C-alpha cells in the first residue's frame, strides 16, 4: 500500500508493500518462520523496542551533567559571563519545561549555560571567603544528598504518593513566589533581600529540603516511565529534570555554606 502522506510517498521503504518492500529479493527467498520458531525466539529487550531504560537515563544524565561541568569550568575562568549564563539558562529552562516533546539540543544548551552561571557565581563566592573551597563543599553536599535520597527511595522509606505530589506542588510554587519577591527587593536595592543572616539560613534550609524531596519526584518519573515502557526519547526529559533539581540543590547549599562561613 502506498502512503497518502506526501512526505512518505516518495520514500522507497513505503512502496511495494510497506516494510516488506525494503528488499524484495531477501524477502522472496527467506522462508516464513514457523510458530515454534517464533515462540523459541528470545524476547525483544526494551532497547530493541525503542522504550526507555535505566541505562538510557543514566547515559543522558551523564551527558547533561558533564556539559554542566564543562560550562562551570568556563564560568569559573570567566566569571563575567555568569549573568549571561543565568539569564539564558533560565529562558532555556522554561522552554524545556513547557515543551511537550524533549529537545536534546535545547536540554544540552540549558546545561551549558547553567554551568557557566554556576561556575561564575561559585568563583565570586569563593573569592570572598578564605579557607576550603565553598564550591567543593557545596558539590559534595549535593551529591551526598542525592545518594541518600536515592537510597531512601530504593528502600521504600519515601514514596511519591498522590498526597506527597500535591504537597510538593504547593510548597515549590510557594517557594518560587517567595524567590520572585526576594528578587524584586534585591533589584530595588535591598541588598541580599531575605536571603542573608539567620533568615537566609532558614530560607536556604527550606529550599534545600524542597530540592532534596523533588528528587523523589524525579526518581518516581523514571521508575514509572521504565515500567510503563514510555518512548526512549523521554530519557532526555528525565535527565533534564534531574539536572534542574541538582542545580537547585547545589545553589541552596552554596548559599547556606557561604552564610555559615561569613561570606553573605
């Protein structure tokens, strides 16, 4: 059957009987498999059927975080580009968050620009504080928290129940509104806004807890996606979600440690 789609009509694989027309000579010569042969054949793996696997998520997450690291090195060496990284990263983050289908190019671009921002802001804070690197301490705290939350999730100690999702949605939206208000105060010359001193520590702790609990939602999305056999391309969505949460968590730890060490 010939396709009515003009984009497919001229493609040879959609002529002379669809997929059977890939190679007329091979299909004519090949005998039809018996029912016994079909039952004896090994089952197709998720990768062969185009479904998302844990390996897909791990590989793409490594690519995204690796690009964040590359961008962070550039930002550390060129901190003047931090504001550009922050603005472009924010825009790309919103675009990726509202896209129905994941775009690997946009997700990787987000990772690169966010890395530039993280590297630049980390250098600025580190340069103001003597002693061990605040950036290294924040990174260690971030990945330690990731490991603890993953262990808790795998053990079943914490789960993304419907009630948990509703509470997290309200809490994260409330925190986002607070951050927006704080940003407005800072724009009008209120210094660090509400993110300094004891209040800053409290706000940072709340943000870190919310970011850590958001990892549970990321883990649940990945587990449900693999279990339900969603298309492989959504591994990019999972990688993007993990990157957003880890970047958020890192920034909260960076601010908390800076305040504790007198670099607010």
